[in-house]
């Protein structure tokens, strides 16, 4: 035999026995004679036979594979979440199949179809920025596939989820800016239909209201939370009658954009302008000045949502039995926002 992938049927033909006998022999079934077991195992070894784990799992009704859908793999937060999931699932002999949407609904729908066709045992999802309809997600519930959300959830879908308290994280962040003496704090917000960005905006408003500061509509700027979005928000702030003395950004890349645009205008950070972000991307610690931000506990989030799946799988739980866990965020105070030294 010179086939690249040897099957039990190839071994069966060469030994003139049935494929089922080969399978039993490979598993040392007591009803198969020792001589047949030896012959099968020796031939399998000589041809470097590797069992088709996926096919075997599907026959048993399990693929032992969990599908993960993230907006972008190249974000440190999502990479940490995936790492946490993998650590937990690998210990229970599960594998991950990872898809990314690039923030596009069409890609999310396609990823779900791909994972369903691969017969994954569960899908763990963080929705894209374009996701405003739940039909393609509800399909998973209807098919009886375990579904879990992390970070970005879709409200109205009954599924297990693990998130941080984004509202609290934003409140802590803005309260810190206020305590430093900043007052005209602009908010670079994410898309309002995404729960985490809406919660961060609400946390910003909570902190400002507590300080007795009314927030005019122009102080909240919904932007794409990439570097260019931050630069655009900074330029928009220059047009306001009340000039900002600080920016709270719902994402670190937007904060980076604000910082770079401010420097081009000759502003000094934090003396002329305070800046804070959200996510604790690795680069934030190495900027000059380093960036105040909120840590989302990605690795821990990944471990918890993976454990949630394992618990549901072990008890064949109904989707409604799965938990909704909210983690407490951590404010990381750095030099971009410290005025009172």
C-alpha cells in the first residue's frame, strides 16, 4: 500500500478480515484472538496508521470540538480568551476550531454554518459590530447546539455568558479622571447597539452625573474604535465650543489615535490632555506616557466560559440552566491620566 492515509479497510483487505475485526483488534477486544490482534497491530504500525478521530467521534454523537467565533484574532484580549479556553478544554480532550468575523455579519453567518457542518459540540461567540439580528444565532438554540457568549452578547438569546462589568469599568475609569481634576471629559464610544459599548457609555454618564457635570450631546462621539477613529474624535473635539481636557475611549486603539493626534498639535499628555482607554492591550504599558486603561481579564474569561461548557455537557443541561457570569474589571492607572503627582 502506498496510500498517504491508511484506513482500517485497507488493513482489513490485506489481512482478508472484516473492518470491524480490525477495529476490535486495534482496541484489544477480548473476543479477537491474540494472533489476529498481533497481526493487525503490527501491520498498522508498519503503515503508520492513524485513527480518524473525527469520524469516530461523530459516530458516537460527539466531535469533541468546540467552535469559537471572535471579531478579530489579532486583538490581545481575544487571544487571551482563546488561550484560556484552550487550556481548560485541552485538559478534557476537546479541541478548538477558531473563526474570525473581521466585524462583519456575513462572515459571522458563514462561520456559524461552517461550525454547524463540522458538527461541533458547542459554539462560543463574541458577536460582530454588524450583528443586529439574532436569526442566525437563534438557529443554534433550535438545533440543540450548546451556545455561549463572552464579552459581546446578544440580548434576548437564552445562553450562558461570561462578561466583565463594563459599566463599572467605565465608571471607575472616568471617576479617576475626575479625581485628577479633569472636567471636560469627552467619550469616544463604540456602536451603541453592542451591549458592552452601551454599558461603557452609561458608566461614563454615571461618573459625570455623580460629579454634577451635565454631558452635552457633542461630548459623546460614536466612532470606530480603531486608531483612525480616535484621531477623528480628537479633531471633532477641537471644533467644540467647550474644548476637551480629557478623553475616555471605549477602546485602547482609539485612545492611541487621540494621543498621536494630540501630539501632532503640540499638546502635552497628561498636562494639556488626559487620555484613558479600555482593554489593556500590551502596547498601552509601553507608550510614552503609558496609557491608563481597564483590564478585561481575558484569560480568566476564557477559562470560565470553557468550564461552563464542560459543566453543561457533562450534565446534558438545557441551555436555560447555563449561568450568566459577570466579572469585576480592574482599572490600570498609568501616566497618561495622572495630574496630581
